C-alpha cells in the first residue's frame, strides 16, 4: 500500500501541463528515433540530453522527457522492422521474422496495430512490476557492501555486450576502454593527476555527458558523412495500408502470447545488462516452442509479432528496476539515463526512494501516462511515422549535429569540451567500423570511478586480502552470474543470429 500511495503522489507531480507536454513530445520524438533504422533508443536519448539542458529543465521534467523518448523508441522500432525488414535497433530483430512476412501478405496494417498493442501490454505491466519490485530491491541493496557492489558492477560489465554479441572479447575491450577513460583526472585518494598529460582541463576528468553525446550522436553524423553518396530510400514503406487495426480474433489469439512474453521480458530486463534484446529473444523462442504446432512461425504468424514486441517493451521497463534501486543500468539506454541522473546530482541507489521521492515516483507515474499516449498515438498516426522513413538523412543529420554542439556548449560553456566531443565522435565512428559495442564504454565511464572506490575500500578494510571480494554468499552469487553472463552470449548469441538468419533466408525464398 505504501507503493500505491507513493504512486498517487507521483501522479500529482506528473499531471502538470509542462510534464504532460514533455511526455507527449518525448513519445513523438522517441517513436521517430525508433522508426529510423540504426538510431534506436540509446541514440535517441543521447541526442536529446543536450536539448534537456539547453531548455533548462529541472530534474523531474528532464527525466520525463528522456524516459518518454526511451519508451517511444521501443514502440517505434517495429515500424521499419515490419515494413522494410530493417530493424530499428537490436531488440526489434525478432519482430522482422513474422512482421515482414505479414506485410508481404498485405497485412502490414494489422501487424503494426498488433505490435503497438503488444508493446503497450508489455510496457504497462512492466511499469507495475517496477512499482512493486524496485522498493523491495532497495531493501536487498542494504545487504551490499564494497565487495558486493564491486561484483555487481562487474556483472553489469560482463553482460552489457548483449545476447547477440558477435565478439565478447571486443565487448571486454570496450569496457576496459571505458574504465580507462574514467581514470583520467586527479586521483581522489592521493591527489595525483592521472593520464592528464599536463592538460588542466582534464584534471576534473572527462564529462560523461560529453562522452555520451560524442560516442552516440556525433559518431552517427560521421557515419552519415561516410555514406553520404549511398542514401537509402524506403520505397517499401508505401506498402502501408490506410486501415491500421487488429481484428478482435487476432487479439484473442495473441492474448496469452502477450501475457507470457511480458513476464519473460520483464524478468530478462531486471537482470543487470541483459536488456531488451534478451527479452525479445527469449519471448519469441519460448512462444515458438509453446505455440508453433503447425510450423507457422517465420511465415507471418501474428503470435511471432506479439511475442517479441511485448517481450522487448517489458524488458525496457524491467531495466529501470536495477538502475533506480541499485544504480546499475539494466540496458544500454538506461546507462545513458543513469548519466543524466548523475548530471542532475541525483544518485540512483537504495537512498533514491527516500531522498528524491518526487523525482522517482513522478518518473514512474509519467511512464504510465507515456504508455497511454503511445497507444493512442501509434494507431492513428502510424502513417505519419512511416513517412519519416522517406526523409533523406541529409536533412536529419545536420539537426542532430546542431543539437549536440549547442547543447554541450550550453552545459559547460567550454570549447575544450566541444573538441573532446568531436574526438569521442571520431572514436565512436572507428569503434563502430570495427564492430566494437559502444555501451560498455559508456558504462565504464559512468561506473569506473565507483568501481575503483569500492575495490579500494574493500581492500583497505581487509588489509589487502583479495579473497575478501568473495567472502559472502551474495558476492559469490554475483560473481557466478557475471561469469555465466559473459559466457552465455558466446553460446546463445550464435544460436540467436542463426535463427534470425534462417528467418530472413526463408523470407527471401518466398515469392512476392
């Protein structure tokens, strides 16, 4: 009952004209970011962080805007997956397996409507899970000491490569690079500058917002410049029919699918680092084993659309649980949101629900409002979002660059930070060329300092005894999960990509 009364207070915070307008704007922009192939929720949130600071938004409205973008992008990822067979981001991969065949069969409108409803179901009930689970997880967090937090951070690094990770060694390199960047600046314990090379601007370390905007937004501009002569045109989007509805018979057929996938997706999202990709994959795989008695999955079965959409949106809600309760992001996008919280001088973790209840409960209430806005928006306005696919990138990328430069300069007022941002953009472009994931870099920048502090603290308490890092059942459990989480993508990831590849090869063999 305490959770419900706190949620009621949260609605009192969220239900203001400004916050409702920001939720509407965030849902609209997020859906557009999700629909554009390659951008996705992480890039969408990173691009709009400077805008939030430029507008001078307080903590709660800024987070409402960015989380609405997050949820909107999860909804929007299905549009290009269904119409063009091009997933907007990694979690939308599984939607292509049955969504695109439905579009080829002339059922694009039904597939889009069904995916929107499934996304709403997954997000709505996952938000209820956040309401009741996050406060309970806060109580568990009181058991954490320095050794347990160090193991928890390691778990986050070990699993953020993603279920579809092609090379865990690259993910580990990416995380090490992020931790190395976090070491730049004056050592808090000894007062000695590290890796600053005599540059006084680096004594305070690298601003993580500058790193995030550079790695995600500016690198996207460089990718566009590299392929400026190869603009893709989304002629396939013209398949969309004007009637975007899902028959009641289809909704009845997929109701059980949505329920099962929501539970599986939420549980996958709660695991630090697992994220929406794992939720989408597990939901589709389990539903295929449970329901595919006639071999219709991969050939346009509506359940093959409902399962991954409910799963990945439920995982998006679940990923907020460890971020708010433990300060450890559950996905790549929540890592970016974590940076925003830290920039606003709000420390996620066990004390967040006591120290900033208006922020956290206002945010959760806004998630409910955002889900309803997205459901209302995504059915009648889907034709508008589809037309975004027809906008040439040469008009979109300059706007992205402008927001990045103006926003970062507005935050710091330093031209040095603009140079650093461009350098991170070039680094992000190079890492993407080498197929090195960017999210572990960001996580390293965000958590590297805390990881070092907890390691030093534990070694100080134990007089340098390294075995103290594994002297409790909780730390042993976390280390075990980290090892499994690092090895699992090596085994399951190839199976994940093989399934996607088989599904696409079947689609290419089908006559149009």
